[in-house]
């Protein structure tokens, strides 16, 4: 399965972001990509999140993503956008996965809020983000290739238990759209993504934001990692598209070599 992941520099103009997304998705599809994935906050990267909420089946962003997937006949993962939650003061940071028919096959709301202090700067994502409360997987088939997607968003990457649970549910291809800060990216981005791939013998697709926005500076370096933890493709610090071929047999070969799924002792460490 040929995959493409997008590195974007989204800003606070939704229409400009959507136009950039559409151009990149079309380019990737023309290059033969069967699955295309975009980063966190693809449609809006700014402070007025409550003014730019998406509504499935109604809002411009999600409707145009659906139409793109249908028109191009691809799987399309919108890394995330903002949607309403039961709390009118907070919003979900939610990803949507579209099938080649344009229908939403899965959606996932980020479960871990980025409440941290990094190099003297304090972030409190929970002030405006309502955490999701479910983990999501989705099986797909492309030709003779079968994959089970497991969904995460950005800061979720740091919680190995989330990926362990997705793996137990059958996930062997993790989608991790992100907007890592420059500081945290320099410290941990590559290590975490390669570890998640190697720990669970799975592919990892990590689309990323890059450059400056009103939210700060994003690290870039979108990655595609194979089940052995090898980097198949890496972006730089500017918007671009990277590609890789994913093969189900590579997942199977890694399991035959190291037996992570077969030999793990869930009876000991899963309550």
C-alpha cells in the first residue's frame, strides 16, 4: 500500500489551510498514494478554536475532505480538527478517517491533554480541549493487503499503554498526526515514534505541522517508520509530502522474528 503523509504549516485562515490540504492530497493521489494522512490541526492552527468548529456532514472542511476521498478514490485521514463537546467552553481535538467512497470510517478524539511545562513555558491544553474517552481501531484492505489502523494524536504518543491497548485490539498501523513543539520535538520526537513502531511491530505514520503559527513553532520532521523501527521517510522543516510503501508481510516478518504479540504476558500486566 503506497502511503503519503503531509507536513503542513497551517495557520489561522481555515480557507487557506483547506486549499493547501486539497492541493497536497491531490498531488499525493496523482503520485499513486492509496492512503493520505494530514497533521493535527490541519484546518485551523490558532487561538480562536471555538469559532472554527467542524460538523460532520455540514461544515466545509469535513465535507470537502469527504469529497476529496471519494473523487480520488483514496483513504484520507484528516489528522484533526476542532468539534463541539458537551462542555460549551471546551472542544474535542478530533481526527476523521474517510474511505474511498467518502464515508467516515472512524473518528477519534484526542485522549490526553497537553498540560506540561517545557523549558519554562507552560501549556494547558485542557483549558480549551475536552479529552476523548475511547480508543479507536479500523480495519482496511487495499488489494490483498490487510491493515488495522490505530489512532492517536500528538501528545498521546507519550503513553505506551494507549498503543499497547490498540495493539491488543489488532492495530498494526498507527496514525499519529501531530504538532509537536520545537523543544519537545528536538528532545523526543524520533525516539518516541521509533519506539512505538518497534515495541508493537507496527508501522507508524506521523504527519506533522511545521514552522511558525500563533500557537508557537512546530517541529516538523514528519516520519514514516517501519515495524523494525527504521525510518522509511522523513520530512525536513518546510511543508512537503513524503511517501513509503507499506507491506503486510513486513509486520508478519517482524512478529515471526521477535514474537511480541505472541509472547507478551497480558495476564501479568493488564488489570
